[in-house]
C-alpha cells in the first residue's frame, strides 16, 4: 500500500515513504522468535498500516500524525485500534491505552530526516513539537528514543544505518543504547523507497532490538556483522579509515594560514561522492592541509574517482584505507592525483622522474589496490 494522498513536499516533510510488503515480511521474520501471543504490537507512525497487516492474533495499535493516513489504515485494518497524535509529544503508554505491564513490541518505519543522508533540506520545513528528553537533530533518532520512553520489550524498525555507525549519532542515542541491544540487522538500499533517494543511495537497516540490561556500546556496533541482502556481510571493524590519519573537519579557531593548501571537508563517502576535493578558496567547509600529510589527501582525491567501485552500504562511512598497501603504492596515488590537479605538481619533488618511471602502470596499480581494499565488497 503505497502512499497516494500527499504531494511531494508533504511527503518529504512527513518522511512519508511507505514500506513495501517484502520488507515488512523480513521484519516480521526477524521478530517471530521474540514474540509471544500476549504482546501488544504498536506502530506509532503507521501510515496506511503496512506493518500491522501481519496476521497472528496479536492486539494491534497504530498511530499517525497524518489524519488521512489513519482513516485509510482504519479501513484496511478494522481489527486494530488507531490514534491520530504526534508520536513525539507527551510520549507515554497511556496515550495509546497500553498498560504499564503489557509486553510491548514496536514495529514500523518512522520518518527520518538525516541531514547527512538526504539532500532535500530546502523542502523540509516541518516543525514538529518533540518532548525535551527525546530531542535530537533527526526525527528518526527521536523516534528511537520514544520507543525507549514507551519501554518497549522488542523493537523491529527501519532506520538509516548512520544512526548506529556514526559515532556522533550513536552518542545521541545513549539512553536507547543503554537499555537495548541490537540482535539482528539487515541492510537495504534507500533506492527501495522511490524518490527519497534518487540522487544518492544510502544504507537503511531493518534492525531488531531487544530490551537488555547489557545495552550496547559503540565497539559492539563496530564489531557487528550487518547482513547485506545478496552480498557479503559488512562489518566496520574489518576496515581502517582515513580519519585515523588526517583530520576530516576544519580545526576550530585555526587562523587562516597564508597560501594554504585547501581540501573540502570529508563527512563520509557519500559526501565525497558529491563534493570537491582540492579547492582554491577558503570557507567554513575547507580544511587547511598539513603539507606533511598531503599524500593522504591525494589518496582521498583518487578514492573519489574510484568510488563507483564502493557499494552503497559504505556511504556513511569514512573513506576506507588499507594503510600498508597504500604506502606501498603511494607513488601511483600521487601521480594520479597530480594528473587530475596540475596545481599540485610543484609540491612533489622529482615529479617528472616519477612520471617517467610509473605513469603507464599507475591506473592498473590503483585498480588492484581498490580490488584488494574492498575484497568481496568490490563493485565491478
Ligand atoms: C516512512 S512513513 C512509514 C509509514 C508506515 N509505517 C509504513 O512503513 O508503510 C512515516 C510515517 O510517519 C508519519 N509521521 C511523521 N511524523 C510523525 C509524528 N511526529 N507522529 C506520528 N507520525 C508521524 C508520517 O505521516 C508517515 O506516515
């Protein structure tokens, strides 16, 4: 049941990208071993009720801020109970008539507006009131915190992978992470949600969380093996990252150096795909390059041009690097970067000699480097 009553701007504002049946089915398969018949199933941002269509004799509760969606959901699911409230305001079980001791399972695909994944910030003007204790910079993260506030026992929802793998986001979810543990996570592409992502795919997870005294820390996320449909599982700690070698963001209060070598801020691989690398003009988004680290920036510059070999699910990661292999091949990266940025020529000692010896083999060596760096993840 795909959304059909909202125009483009409202759809973006409300994050109203309804979920296809095959993804809903995956979520229910993941949930099955953790459910018991007495549980209440709740989707606080249910749209037309796609996640509540599953049979199984549970008592089901849906809610959406959008009254038209709720009306349709009621017609589709006469056996369920529906509410039409802002799910992020006055968050409590009472709001949905759920008892304090009832087993609660939350399902769904809350709206997200992760500024690092979606680009259409201009359309977004939706100002929703959010309880102070669950405010974050992203609606979807606030929804995650609301599930903790509702004291859900099991949660299976779709959300951007960046909530977990970006350390800054993960910290914002601290209260959630203290009480819930990720048990299973399957990565899908945002391309499955039509116009949400035509410009750039980003990874979304179907994530299963369970209440646990243990909670989870960032190291657990780094070591977590994310299931990627149709591909090799993905684990952050299998890779080394450029952020271990150079700064990604401008230094605070750094006086502008004279004639600096400048580089565009490196937020993540998707940002690199659409941004520049070396730039001429200083701005709040430029980094003054430490000349002693120039080769690492050249590496990133070349990485951008090979980024088509990097699958979408690395989109929110830092630029990957195999440090030892890079060191072995550094002259090839230097040559490739200089040939794309002639202004760098003067900075490389003996560049003519280097070119005479290696230029013919550099592209091939770099190609081999990326095949080895990415291994089973390499996109041919
Ligand atoms: C990604 S859609 C998912 C809908 C449905 N769960 C599905 O997967 O088909 C997100 C839904 O969240 C609703 N929504 C957005 N902000 C909300 C809020 N503050 N409270 C309740 N619902 C909200 C939107 O109207 C939209 O229906």
